[in-house]
C-alpha cells in the first residue's frame, strides 16, 4: 500500500469549525492526475491541494483540485497551503513574517505567512494587478441569481473582474436580497460562458464586516463555497475602481453563513483606481486534522 499524509486546516475562520476547510497533501510525489482528482472527490471539500518539489524557483509546487476539476489558482487553498508548508517545515519559519512562493498553474504566487506566538496563524496573498471585463446587464444578472432587477443595487452595475480567476461581481440592494439569491441552473452554463462564476455581494449596515458575499459554483462541483479568496480579490478591485475601497486600508468581508461555515476575509489594494498594482486577500488559518490516506501499490 502507498500512504499519503494529509493535514486539514480551516481558512478565513474566527473560531473552531468556521472558515473554509482545506485538505493539504504535503508530499504528493507519485500521485497521478487521476488519483489527485479522485482524492479531491473523496475529501469532498471545496478544494484539496497537492504539494511536490518546486520546478521553477519557488518554494513548493502546488496543484489545486475541487471535487470536479483542477483549478489554476484559488484563494483559500493558497493561504492554507502556505501556512501548512511553513508549519510542517517545508519552508523555514522566519518571524514575524515568512514569505512563501507557491508555484501554481498560473505561475508564481506570493503569500506572506504571519507568525503568531511562534506558529503560522495568518496569511496574506498577493494577487497582482486586476483586469476588468464586460459589464453585466441588469436583466441577465438578476435572472442568473433567480432574483428580480429590483433586488440589484440601484446604482452599481455588475462586472467581470479577475485577479487570477475571473468572477461575475454582482452588487445587490441589501443583505436580504443576498439571502434570497441562488442560481438558475438552466441559465448558469450560458451565463458563465458569457461572463464568469457568480459572486453576488451586498453592503452591510455595520462597520465590519462592511460587506457580505456568496459564491455559487455547482458546475465546478461546489454548490456554495464557504469562503472564496480568489473572488474576494476581484471584489476588492471592483470596489477600488469605484472609489469605495482605498489603497492602504483593510476591510473585512463576510461569507459562508448560509453554508454553516461563517468566514471573515480581509481585502485590500495597492495603487490608484484604474492603475492598481496589487490586490491583497488575507485571513486566519487554523490547523484542525492530521490524517493518512492509503492507496494500492
């Protein structure tokens, strides 16, 4: 039998059993592509990562799988994997911040792992400069979310935005409309082909979290994601372009309460509106489970 150790961490949490769970296989050499996909399906989490030796000058090579497909990039898997490889000694710990370069399918991705009481406990990833795509007509946005046009934000229009992966950022009128949002499965494939995966959000009435979001990805094997770092980055860029999020400030975004996994994501940007140089997404990473998976020899 072949044995593969794994760890499971909760990313973007703020206490036990919050945030988005991630399984990390820190020594995945020898696994085939098909085995990685089958293991991700077996773990049945939003994502599972597989770590091997670096090939391009980074600290580790990382591949990311949902239960249904391989992703070139993702947020909470990058943060959780970076903290895990430092915790496991694959990358030497340097206090107070350990920089980790992950070799992802999109290329090198930098994550700053913050050391708290001698342990890697928080991470911030650099998603780079964003790109902006098509604006989304109100009728199409509402229909894709099984809502009416009155449920959309009265002033802000949805738009495709990317910082590694593209998302359809759709602002809603309020958190009540966000609570009722879902997805029209018969429209979803055509909508994603024209725009991108759905990421609706609404502003809250409080100071922090200042906004709440949901992420629907049933076509990728995840009906609703508890916390989506790869979408929080595009949302940060969207808000910065409109002068709502400013360089140098960090705001808190909530997600996941309708999945039973409430999460808190920290977002920020660098640069000026229309000329952003970096998008930052961060959050806590809590170790939860250590295990071993066995396969036939």
